[in-house]
C-alpha cells in the first residue's frame, strides 16, 4: 500500500462559456498522504473548489471540462473513469462537505432518511441496521439527542447542527478522503471551533485524510499539516504548515498572512493589503498570475510562468525571486526587506 | 466628560418582536451605551444575538419598543419631522451584502447621487462633480461612474456602498458586517479605507461584525452582545487582554490564531450546549446553562452591565484574571 492516498498531476480544468474559455485551474500538481490534513488556501476564484470538485467530476460537463491531468487515488488512475465507476468512489471513498449546509441537505426529507440513504445504497445492510448506524454517526459528529434529530427536518436545525449532519453523512462509509470545502465559513466562530474539532477528531480516529479548503489563515494554522496556496488557478506555494507560516517564499503567501490582523499585534499600523484585484481567468496573464499585484515583480514575471523551486522538506514555491538567476530585488525579498519596485503600486 | 463629546447615547433600549402565540422575541433588551465623537465602537456576538437589530434600531429603521436614543444630545422621541430628516442624512448605514444592497438597474453615478437628490443637496452639475470626488475618495475612479453594479467585484461594490453613504456628509456610520462577504486581502483594503476616512472626515462608527480579530483591529472600544444584551463593553486592548465575562472569554478562545506554534498549544473552550432560542428566555443570566462558572445565584438573578472600574463595563466578572 502506497503512502499516498491521492496524487494529482498537471491537472487543468476550464469552463466553456459564451465569453470564451475560463481557465479556472491550470496545471496543478500535488500529493496527499494517508491520514494527512492538507489545507488549500486562496481567494475566491483561485480555482480551489473547482479543482477539488473536478477530481471526481462533480461539476456538470459542459460547461466544465477537464483539459488534462491525471488523478491517482489509492493507487488507481481514476481520471479516465466513467460515471458508473466513479460512483463506487464518490461517497464511499471520497466524501465531500460544502460551505452551505442548507443547500446540501434536502429540505423535504427527514434527517434520518438522508443519513441512512448512503448506507443503504453502498453498504449491504438492513434498514434497521442502517438506522442504528445512522444514530451512531450523528452522535460521533457531535449531535446531542440523535434519536430525536432523526425525525426532524433540516429547517428545524441550526446551521452548526446541519453541518454536523453533513459530516455524519460524509463519514458514513468511513471514507479515506474527506474534502471539506469551506465547511465553517457560514458559521459563527464558536460553532466553527466545534466543527473543526469534530473534523480533527475524526481524522485521528478514522485515519481519514482531509483536504480543507479555507481562506481563514487562523483555521489553517490550527488544522493543517501541509498547506497549498493557490492563486489565479495555479499553485504558487506549498509546504509544511510551519514553513508556509514562518518561512514563506512567495510574495502572495506573505501578503495573505500580512492581511490578517493578529490579536496580539499593534492595531495602529495600517493592515497590509494587496493592491488591485485577482486576474481575469478568461485571459489569464502569460506569466505569473500574481505579477500585476506583486510589489517585487520583475520583467520576467510578466512574460514567463516561473517553474517549481524546491526549498527542501517538501517546501516548493513557484516564483522567479527564488530562482538562482534572480537579482538584487530577489535577494532583498528573501532577506525579508520591504521593497517597492518601480512600476507597481 | 462634556455632553457634546457624545455623538450617540443609547438608554435602556428595547426592541421586542411579537412572534405569534403570545411569545415575544427580545432581540434587544435593555441596552445602554454611548459613542464618543470620532470613536469606532465594535459590536460583536454570534448570529442571532441581536447586533443587527440594535444597529438598525439605532439608525431608526425600526421604532424601538421602549428606551431612548440621543443623537448629538437630542432624543429621538423629541425630534420633529425636520430633525428626523436631518438625522437620516447625518447617520448612514453600510450593509453586509454588497450584491443585494445596490440596485442592479442603476449606474454607480445614479446610486451615489440618489441620496443627494432626495435631500436636495447641491445643483445637478455640482452633484455630478461630487460623485466623481466621492468615487476618488473611496478608491474608485471617474471611469467607474457609468458602469452597473454587476461589472464590479465584491470589494469594489462595497466601495460604491461607502461612497453612497458618504455622499450625504454623515457624521455617524452604522456598518453592518461590511467586510464579512469579502476575501481576506480585500477585507484589509476596506478596513484600511474605513480608518483613513475617519481621519479625513472625522467620522464616528458603530462597527458590527462577527470576525473578532478584524474588530479588534479597527475598534477603539468593543461591546459584546449575547441574546439581546450587552454583556461586556471596554477598550479593545483591555477586552482581549483581560475579559471579565465568561461569554467573552469563550468567544475569544474560539478565534483561531494564524500562527501554527501558538495554535497547537492553545486550548479551545468547548461548550456543551448551543445558544438557546431567544424566545421566552428564562429568568436569571441568559448564559447560565452554557457557562462553566455558573452558580446557583446566576440562575435566579439577571446581572446588569456595570462599571467594574476604569471604564470596563461588564455584567459578570467570573472570568476576570487580574484584580
């Protein structure tokens, strides 16, 4: 059995629209170990959701189109799988939870039926057995009085409880991989900390690998072992959580971290913000997608996409500044100095 | 403190909604506080705690059930038609959702100018100039004036919403979660803009939010709300350094810190129960059944917000660490 549960190579996804081809995901490669929590961070439109949902072709095609790439899950190349074959994987081996628990649950069906549905479809169990198991699942997802909840409809539950129901459904078949797409963005911080705690407990007890998509760097710090930063449909940096937070080597990652106010920090200095807005994916920039907003951008950044630079221990960055051929600006950046390059800001 | 230093005084404000079956939802219950001129007061709490209702009642969108709000020393109940009109100009609101709060069929110039037209401010030619000035002020440009809201990103739309509010030369802004719908890097842009505008225009804000780290960053003082009541109110540094109320302590412990080393050593308080329904609350402290410090007295007595010394107002001091 290989260490890696998931390996994605040169994965690209586009949407064919009237306006043209929206290149949402461009040449993304990464791997995920068994039992590991990987956090994918990036702004809206950076391609993180499209990428993870396309792994098992959850997006309707057309307009979504997987242009290229390989997806190796549990040692098998599933990128060529058809709908029927994928169904054996979806829900059983790879489970998803989404941001909005209200739209993911059927409002006209009782909680009990929605939890048992997957069990009856995938596992050969009797109705009673499935019911007993469902109560157990709701309990392990942290829902008090699960027996009573089985008979209720989604609207009778709070947002946090609904997300717990989603978790119960997701873990029903003991998946090897859980993709949590902004699972707590719609919830209060207090509920968020409970839901994240539940996901972490399940990750430990079931040995389930987790891809956690979020834009909250605080959540990343508390949950992830590894982090992948996406921008403009590309991976710009990836590495162990400490490397990303303390030794980030990409200007975008640094700006992202600086844009989050710290509770212990001085609040008189203005927050660092990133000037401008994310690129238009109908006509993505030829070079590094972050170059137009980057204060360290050089000529080469605008015309050529940087390749991968390995910094050791699985810490990779895609930035010309880390290239051995880069000049003085790059040296200043790597030393952590603030440089305002002519032509930006 | 001189009376004219206070721009807003709220006294025993209640906003109760009848929800059928003889039940009452006390969305805002006996809330008192004040805001000094040029001050930013943050208002935080979980969803359903009544912070939006409080903001809207203060802005007179809802008529309060009881209690009084004074604006520049003048009570709402004493205001005549002209005063109310003046108030509706001087106090402006910025909404959470930059998508639904802008009319999709109006251009940005029309959106920004509408308030000035209604209030009969300036000549038409001057209004057009003002629109451009305002767009520049919030970081947009002349070219944006004739575009429609759908052509903008969330952050840019929020800037349009801010320009619309500033058009009426307000003194006081109620910002109802103005950054929650935006991306992190854009949030920082907008928060910096709010701070900058306070310096330039001498504005005062009531800043409603549920992101506590951003609120700490922007606010001078912070009020924590729980089930319709303010449970703690103090300067933002003091609140985070030394919370008195167990609910504040719980809320703060739930914020994830963007620092893996700190975060791995941190203990998140997990409460057994969720927030109870705000309809027909029991007697006594409303945090009683979730509070790790609760004692018998808490079940019976409703605690009042009081000054614990040094302007640190709290309804409870069970979580207090230093004396």
